[in-house]
C-alpha cells in the first residue's frame, strides 16, 4: 500500500494538533447549545473519531451513508443517500462532518435535504480537507482542517475504490494507478 503513495501530505503529527484547534473553535461556537453531529460515511469515520473526542459539548451522533463516486477519481454527479433519521434532527443544531470538500455536490445535497425535510435549528459543515479549485456547487464549509491542492488523496478515511482508508496519514495517490 505504501508503494502506491506518491508523497505524504499530512501525517498524524500535523493532523491531530489541527483537530485540537478545530474542536476548540467548534466547542466555542456552540457553547451552551446541544449538537447533533452527522458523520458522512465512510470517508469521515476516522476524522469524526478523532474530532469528536476533542469536542467539549453535549452531543448526539448520527451517521449517514452517502456516495458520489462509483469507482473512479471523479464524482459521478449524483449523490446516493442511505437511511437518515430526519425526525431526530428536528430543531437541532446539526454539524455535518465530511472528509473532503471537492466539487461541493455532497455538502450541497445534504444541506438542501436537511433544510427541506428536517427543520433543523441550524446546519453547518466541518471538513478535514478542502481542495483549492473552482467549485461547481455553492457549498461552503464552516470549519476547514486543511486546504490542499487539487490532487487525488487517500488515507485517514479517504479511499480509492474502497482501499487506503486505514493509512494513518493523508497522501497523494500515484497517478499511474488511476490515469
Ligand atoms: P464533492 O461532492 O465533489 O465535494 O466530493 C466529496 C466526496 O468525494 C468526498 O466525501 C469524498 O468521498 C470524495 N472525494 C473527493 N475528492 C477526493 C480525493 O481526493 N480522495 C478521495 N475521495 C475524494
Ligand atoms: Mg467519500
């Protein structure tokens, strides 16, 4: 697996202190309120595990299985939703956690669906990574771990064809593996 990585962008030594700072920012913003964290599976699983343990807030956790990729390194343009308990989100502050903000389609779809169907008190988003690129969809994240260049990355939850999620760092995948 390590041989498939072009270079390491962010290791745990970089990621964990940044999550500490993000968690402090989030905890300050919601101080005195209760939160529902909506973890987008599968990509956010490791980000969520590390961030949640640093949040100093009463919160509930809900997980949503979502996918916009069907095999490759380009979004398919449609988002497939798994089961979502909309009733449990009514009147709650919802913080959506996603691994990476790329085209913005995923975050826009989920924000739209929540606003239309769940009547939440608020909806915000925190992403571990945000790609530096023009976005086709008007979705923005309220909390961003790291800005990265527009390259395909894996590890720390992010996958290519379902693999590499367990790498303890974020790295650029060798282009010859998918080009
Ligand atoms: P968006 O809907 O285009 O913003 O893409 C968001 C989703 O695409 C993320 O939740 C990831 O699952 C996936 N994605 C986007 N860029 C990458 C990448 O560089 N590596 C792995 N997955 C990615
Ligand atoms: Mg994903």
